[in-house]
C-alpha cells in the first residue's frame, strides 16, 4: 500500500475492515452511500489495481462486482444516509469515516431505469451471509 496513506499495518487493517463494512452496506441494499473516507477510498483504489483479487472478492462476498466511480459532488443526504446506515448496522462511526472523499459505488447488475448508486444488486433478493464477518469485519450480518 501507499506509505503516505498508512503509517503501519494496523492503520491499513483498520481501513480494510471499514472497506468491508462499506461493501456490506452496499450488499444490504443501502442506496446513495457515497465514499466518505480518504483512507478507505485510497485502499479501494489500491485494491482495484489487483484486478483478479478484487473481482474474486466482489463475487465471493458481494455476489456482484462493485464499481468505483469518482463523483465531483457529494450530496449532503448521501453523507447523512451513509452515517445512518453505518450506525444502524455497526454502531458508533469509526473515525476513519470523518476525513471525507467524493466517490460513489455502482454495481454491474444495475439497469439504467433504476437508481443504483452505491448498491450492488438492484434486482436480486438479498441473501446475506457471515462471510465478511469471518474476515475481521465486526459487522452485524442480517440474513
């Protein structure tokens, strides 16, 4: 990882755990989440460069490819919606989410007639598993 972003392995691991929580929120169907952490976003950028591993992670844990799309404008409701979703699923907001970033996530499974910002699978019924929790994500998984 980029040394200018993470001071040590603990910071990297914390960001990766938060990234997995972000992915789980997408899998659970929360919409218009946006990316609100520069460190988590930097990790996402690096992860995407490992295309096979990123693809496999998305398919195995999310059931669909989670696209990264930069956004020039972050709507206030996206930030408040993310914070509410995060707190509803995981409790207190991790401080990594307070540094700001402007990105959105989109799924390969979304169709043009649907609003699928920060959502993984617009048409399929969600079938959530504890797979992410087994990878150091302390999220409460809903089935």
